[in-house]
């Protein structure tokens, strides 16, 4: 396990003691997991619910949910995302990571995140190290459905031909970043903060794999807000939450995060979600602009699954310091404990065109991290005086 010794995270050292007890308590998966898996699999595998998948996806999307709990027609949408002809291509939206914006037949815009790493490659260093992992976006989408966190954009794997499918329909500024390697490989590097020729991605001579992420409809304009638990990204400078055990009390002074507000609980759900996938790069969080009841939209999940053998426990700082979590999220964690999460994720991810998505080690890490989250809740119970401080 890995963490830094920071004064505001002194509770982390106690978490290991609770972890052993919790792991023993939740040692086998619930028989109800199989029923959940089959229901979610049916949504992905069934076809023919709609003749207009793009309209259905737009109809589903709201400020509180991007996909219904029972998503009949999801299979049609994912099939269209992974197979519809590409009719236009441009550079991705602004940011630090290489991506392209594609338009699929029918006018649907999507994001294409290309492959940088092989499945089992370990990204060492800080939790936010390395480039985006395209498979992380796919895994994050399916994990969100298992947890009932329905604000992750739809994502599916796809192989594309840079030469035959994207370059012929590319904008001038995107096409200018394409070039040929010796050996016949087609490469591109796009336009972004870190994009340059020496940091390009290439096909295998025929195709490159990547993830297609559905663009949110125009009726949901997005607003990016500072995350109270954002990192400084500087080794010489700590954020306030890293210095101060009782930082949550300061956060609670804001009307946006008053005790047990839905926005605060969204941040707790986000912390659990990000810890499971090991995304430590959520420096801002996103909501639907002008909607006070908007749930947090869990965008940009590519900085995840970097190292299956390390758990960056500081990603759980919001939960550890505030000791609050929705009861529904807690129930899902218990349901998926004892090996249930890896079992469910393996079966759901096997349905993706790029399967396998996660390695056995990455699946095992998900099970281990579930026990860490439950251990954190049990520690809160002891230190805060009861479950009523934890579950709302």
C-alpha cells in the first residue's frame, strides 16, 4: 500500500487495522450479485428496442441521470457507437490529453480516446501519472451502473482505421497532425496542452483501438467547479485537506456543502468511485449549469487503473474526513463485496468489443478496494459515534 505522511490524513494509518477485520466480515459474494449482473447484461446484449439510438440517449439524459436504472435500448446505443460510420473528425475539446471529436452517421458527436498502453502496463508514480487509459473509461461506465451512479457518459471500445476512416473526413487542423511512420504505420498527435509529434499514437498498420464516449446533449450545458479536495500537483505544496484532519468542517460552512446536502453526498459518492478506479485527477467537478439539483457528472475517467498493486488511499480523503455516504451506495458496496465486484465487472466487460478490458490483477484490486471503503465506514462508526454519522 502507498500513501504519503500528511498531517491531515493521520486516520489512514488506522485504516489498515479496520481493513483486515472488514475483509474477514465480507468474505464471500452475495447470491444477489448474479441477479444484478444478468439484469445489466441484458440491457447491453438485447437489440431492437429503438431505431434511433441517438434520440434515445438524448431522451434519457437529464441533470440527475444520464441513463435509467433499467436501460432497455442501451445495447442499440453501444452498438451504434462502436459501429456507425464516421462522417467527420476534428480535434478534441480543450484539455491536456490527446483525443478527437468524431461525428457518427445520424449526427451524433462522440469523443475518441486512443490507446496508449497495453492492458497490463503499470503506470508508476503519482496517482495522476501517465496518459489516459482508454480502457479505464469503459470500466468506469460499467462500474457506475453497478454502483447506481448514473452520471457517467456511455463508453464503448472500438477499432478504427486512421487512414481510411478518420483522415478522409478530418478537419484541416486535425489532419495536419497525421504522419506516416517507417513500416507503414499511420500516426497522429492531435491538438491539446501536451500534444506534440513526439507524443503521438500509431495504428498497427491497419487499426488503432480506442474508446468512444458519447457527447452529452446540448440541453445539458456543463459548468466546472473547483473540487474542495483538489490536489496541488506540487510536491512542495500541500492542499488544506492534506494538512488538516477536520477540513470537512470548513467545507460544511459553504451553503453548497451544508451538512448532508445532496452536493456533499455526491462528492462522497465521487470519492468512492474514484478510489475504486484509482482516479486521483479530479481537480474540478462538473455539474449541469443553471440546475441547482444537478448531480455531479463523472467526466474524464481515463486517469484510472494505472497500477493494480497500489491503492492511493488519499483519494478517500472526503469520505475519511466527512464520514458521510448515501445508504444506497453503502448497500451496493456490501452487495459487491467479497469478490462480487470483480465477478460482475468481468462478466459485463466481456461484452465490450475490445474485451478483455481489465487484467485479472486489476479486477482483484477492485475487490480489495471495496474492503478499504467498507473499512473506512467502520472506522467512522467507531470514531464518530455510530452509523447515523455515516449513512444518509
